[in-house]
C-alpha cells in the first residue's frame, strides 16, 4: 500500500476595490483552521492526506489592511513550515486582492509559500475569473485554474479540477510549461457575461484548448475593473505538460480572438438611470421586475449603504417595492430596541460611502428582526427595506424568504448587485440594471485611473495590439 499524498491547503480570498476608502480588517474575515477547512470536494480525494492550515475570505471591499494580511500570512507560513515535508500545496485564492502598502496580495503570499517549500513541491491555485493576474503569481505557482462562468456556477467544479491538476503534477512528476498573455482590455464584470456572446464562444474555446494533445488547462480571466493596479486587465493562461510552443500558439489565438471582440462586450440586460429603471419597471407587463443598484454593489466592493434608491422610490410614491439590502448596523440596532410592530424614525445609510451617498431620514414600521439580530425588515411607505448589520449581498430567494419576504409577489425588487446571481437570474421575470453611483460605477471611463497599464481599452480607443508581441513564458 503506497503512502498517502501530503497536500497542505491555505489561502486568502478577497476582491479589493481600490476606489473604496474602506479598509478591510481582520474582524470581517471568515477564518477557518484545521479540519473545518476540509469540505466535501477535498474529502473526495481519498488518496490525499490533507494538511489544512488556514483559509480566510470575506465580502469584496476596499484594500486589505496591512496588519491583517501580515497576520494571516504569518499563520499560513508557520503552518506550512510545520507541515513539511509536503508533496504539494493547494491554494484557494481570488486573484484580485490588494493589500495596503504591499500591493498584490496573491503574488506576495504565493512567493512566501514558495520560499518555505522550495522549488520541487508543486503549487496549484484556484481563482475567480475576475482576478487581475501577475507574472509573479504565475512564477510562484505551478498551475492556475479559474472559474469559467459569470455569473458563477462552477465554483465547486473549479476547486475539484484544480486539485486534480495538482495531483497530476505530483503523481507524474510534471512541471507544467505555461504562458501568460495580458490583454489590454478592462471590463466591468457585467460586460463579460459568459452566457452570452462574445463571452460564450470565447469561453468555449477553453474546452478545445484543454482537449488538444499535451495541454493541461487554460483560463480566460475577465479581470477586476474596480482596481487601479498595473495588473488590471483580461488575461489568458495556458498550461502544457511540456510543449510551451504549443501552449503559446493556443494562448495567442485565444487572446487575439478576445481582442477582436473588444467592442462587442456589453451588458446582457437593459440599462437605465435610477428613475428610468423605476419607470420601466412600473410600466412592465411582468409581475415582478428586479432592479440592480449596480454602483453600490457589495459583491464588487462597494459600500452597500447608499440610500438613493429608497429616496427615489419614496419620492415617486411607489406602493409595492422591496430593497435588499442596506448595510446599516445602527439602524438594525434601533429596530431591535424599538422591537417589531413599533414605529420609529431612522437615519438610513450614507455612513460608509460618504462620497456618493448621504443619510436619509425615514419613518416607518419595524416589521421583522432576524433570529441572530443581524437583520431587520423596515417598512416605510410602500417600500420594505432589508437592513443588515454588516455589508452583505442578497443573491438568493432564500435570503429574502427567511425574513418573511417572497420577492416574487412584489412589483419591484431592488438588489445591490451588478448582474443577478444565478438563483435570482433564473427566477426574475424581468431585470433592469440601474447605472447608479457608487464605488462600483459601471461606467469605468468615469473612474480616476492612474496605475493601470496604458493604453487599455476602453480608456484608450485608437491603438494596435497583437498577442504574439506580449506572450510570456511562466513556470
């Protein structure tokens, strides 16, 4: 009976919006240590002796506080050092973590891991496709594998496949030959939906690349547009078993195809201003219309507390609307103190994003308080507002229903999202994206970029580019 394969698991996942002044501290991270890290996917690999060190993740927000990052990094490095010898390291990462005073967090963490384990131990990392990839991260790892769906539907499959690739490297003694192409194209995620063209066809090309002789895996990274960092762009990565020339041929072909379609990327739903989106929703034949408050989208790092949509719904005297949700711990506490069934006046929102929002005074009824006292439903006029004590996104019907709200019986449902996540996307009779203000402004040409590589489309329009000129060897 052969020995078990010893693999350490450690990673920090964060999507950092550099336009947000809100620092991300240790208190908001969900930190797992030891056996709690081992999930059903990892347990499938019976030949692996998992050494679970630490994983940490949280809602997208501003850059990670330096002290927070260094504390998490130190614990990871100490844990991996104690776990030696290892056959491999699996790192669940995001790909767009920015750390105050340090910069790219994934590269820094992967390089630190590599220094401890040496050059012979394979490292594989799973990524969100909204990552801004650096050559340094590629050089510190042996293989990277990213989601292929936006909205995301393949998180579990991506984790499984990354582990499989790592095991292939370990068992066959492979040192993958990879290439990286940085495409000078910056897109908000809502313009890079993989279920519509041109994303659908471009992402299908990955399947063909993977099936080619000698290829291991390929990834097309949309990038994260709300990060003013040098690595912000789309990226193509292709890994071969040994044949780097063939990997480069595939990567160049895909990258040039992406570039040729740069003007075709667009929103997959109709867009409008806040007031226009309300008008269209009220006039729609559909029984329920979901409106995305896209600029204040916490899943893209925005604050999630701008009350402008509430203000406009109330001013328009809309009689049947739900908003999920509004980050305001003070308002939640006020509701708890008043208790359900009572009325009170709140100073709502505008406390986190003071650049794009201001508090709104509203009076109404405390309808519901969640069992953990982290959420409350507050009704004012014809609008039911879900308040949360933390920044959270409402991405599923279940999140509404556990608070006694069935969103599909209301005419208007406002969510602080960009694109609708799969559960809402599949359920929504109709959806409209409001191009609203916030740290996740979809009109990225209006954002004050200073550090992204230039020229970059669409910040710059008239320039020539060919993938073959910038294809880089990695690994």
